[in-house]
């Protein structure tokens, strides 16, 4: 596995696949339409795209197999500020130049928070994309 999963929804291989694997439902982990939605990195979403956080994954470990402590702290911080499995989100803006940072609104009924994430941070967040009509 190229990166370490710090938080996830579904089975252990779900962040490597384009679709959530069916065994998640068999194991009693049920999310609305989880098996029919596509999972992508947050950085690939367009403006006004919505989805549900599937998990947070840090980048690949070094040659010795250890994670960079800075990357691990960043991923844990993302989880602490609200990018937890099952949280709804919407991409609201892109900075200029180079679409950096990315403005993201996270939350739902319990409250909504807005964050500006650098592309490096946003690339650690995996999202189940809502179907666009």
C-alpha cells in the first residue's frame, strides 16, 4: 500500500480502488449509496462539487518504511478540524494562481466550517463524490 490510512470508511482496500468494495456492506458498515459512488482525492473535485469524506491518507512512507512526522501531524490535524469519515463537504472556491488554496465547506446539520486547504493537504483527503444531476 503506497500510503498509510489514518481514517477510513469501509474495508481496508477501499482507498486504493475507484469504487468502494462490496464487503463493507457485508461487514455491517453501511453508508448511503456507498457502493455506487466514485471515490477520488479532494484535489480532483471542481467548484461546487459535493461529497462525503471517505478517509484521510498520508503520502507514501520513506525508504525505511517510516512516515514523515510532519505528514502524519498534518493528516491528524485534518481529522481534528473536521475531515472525518462520513462528514459532508462542498468545494466552494479556488485561489489564484494555480488553484491553491482550495476553499472547502465541511459539515452539515451540527454545524458548518469553512477551510482553505493547500493542495498538499487536500490531496490527503479522499471523498465519495455525490452524483451530479
